[in-house]
C-alpha cells in the first residue's frame, strides 16, 4: 500500500513488470490527472464543479502577470504537491499572499527552475471539509465525510482537529463528477471548502491515503481493510453507516496551530483572540475526541512522532 505522492507513481510504473503484485490503485494517467492541480482544475470546470479561479505562473510568464488585477489574499500552491529531484524529495506548503509585495516574493523564492510552475488561486472563505472514497474501476463503493475544526496554518492547510460528518448530496456529486470519468480504482480524498452560503468548492484531490485516515477508522470506516479486500479480489465488508460527530486531534499539529495563531502575521491578534486560542488548545478532552497517535495500547507511534517533532525544531535552530 503506497502512502505518498512519491511512492504511488513509483509503484504504478513498476507494477507492469511485477506480475504477482496485487494493488488497488488507479491507472497512472488517472493518478497524474488527479494529482496535477491545474489538470484537476480543468477537469472540474469541464464537469461543472465549483472551483476557485486558478492560473499558472512560471519564470516564463511572470513578467506578464497583472498583479493589480488580483484580489487578495491569493492562495499560492505548487502544481504538484511533491517532486522527486536529484537532490531529494521536495515538498512545498500552500502559502497565502496578502498583498502584491508578498506575492512577488513568494513567486521569486518558490519557483525552483525554468520548468517549475506555481498556481495562483482565488481565496475562498469558509471551513475545510472532505469526502473519503473507495472505488472499484469507476464504481463507487463507499463514502465517508469529515469537516475540519482547526488547520495548520489556521487560514487553511493540514487538518489538526477534525470531525466526522454526514455525507451530503452536493459533496458526493463533486466526488463522483471527478472520480468516475477517471475510472478511479482504490481510495481518494476530495478536499473541499464550504463557504458561508453552505456551497462546497473543490480545493484538490489526495490521490492516495490522507492524513486524517485515523478518523475514519475510529468511526468504523476501515479504509485500509477495504483496500486489502479490493486488491485481493474479496467482497468489501463496508458498513451501512458510520459514527458521526467523533473528533480526531493531532496534538503536535494543534500545537503549531496555537503558535501560529498567537504569532499571526496576517493580523495582530487581540488579547481576547489569544485567550480563546489558548483555551481551545488547553482543553485536553471532550466526548468523542481521540488522539491521532496517543493510544495506550500502542504508545510507540506517539513517542516516535514526538522525537521527530523535537528533532525538526532543533534542526531549525
């Protein structure tokens, strides 16, 4: 079961030479379309899916960019989430430019070379949500939904506290409009932003397992089991329903969220803002809340994550 945007295409390219290998993965072309954020944007537009206005910027066309015509903040993201280069694997986070000067700096510093491309995307206000799905060659087998309570960075990014939610007709329609034309096989997570009017907007697709997978497992939706069953040619034992309203907290990510909330560069937080952020973080438990790694029956992952987190902090200093 390849888990990342680096290992999935490696397995897809190697699979034809490994006759005995069993996988539950999409075709390489389907995977590349879903992972290429601009190709996905065009697929969404052709399918009538609501998506933020998106354009490409590179060293070749940056001189023609009309910064004054943009409405800030502008979301800046790499066209591909991860790149495998000679120097190693490069991952770049989503950034938010709040004015022309910040945008020009991001473009100048984030473009890797003449072939690299960044996406400039319209910012959509609202809360993050997502549809987890498993497909059998274009046939949907099971859907699970969640919403994001807190993210890192706070303006939008990786989920640090999330909650299981009922699937909605609109979100399932978006997932099906994107995945079924690709004859999708295996798992995917369709990431959405829900605006103040309750309308979902497509943000991107995780064409492999996603970070909040444990939430689904805790709610009775055991996606890794379903992938095994699909790859082995077994009938899928998917539940008729799953627990709604359960929460998952990634404590170390939530600590980052707290730090960024207290040190926000987007706006100067008031004392009230700071106290609210500290209060949310300090609440250790509430009904239905579980922790990403901290499980009494298996403490090793939590210890490893803490060592890795501390090592990254010390490495930056």
